[in-house]
C-alpha cells in the first residue's frame, strides 16, 4: 500500500476544495468540519476515510481493563 491509498492526492484535494492554494484548502476544510492535519510543508493532509465517510480503521478494543490495586 502507498500513501495515495490512505491520503488524498494534491489534485484530489484541489478538486474537493476548489482551491489550489494550501491556505485556502485549509480554510475550506475547517469550514466544512473535515478532519485533517497540516504537513511539515504546510499542506493539508486528508485521509480517504474522512472523505468517504467510513470509519477509520483502528484496532479493535479487546475489552481488557487493568485491575486496580486494592479493589
């Protein structure tokens, strides 16, 4: 799997937001409430799952809870 499998490409992000300028893309993403991070170069990074509406793939909770001392 490559980064393009997990994150929107620059052309996809421009198409989604309608902007090529990174500051405008960030402003649009904030206005729309879409989760994103800003890379070290100042570009917004958006996961495909955030746009496609599917849940982030995180490990399942195994239900284990640590025991408390003296409980």
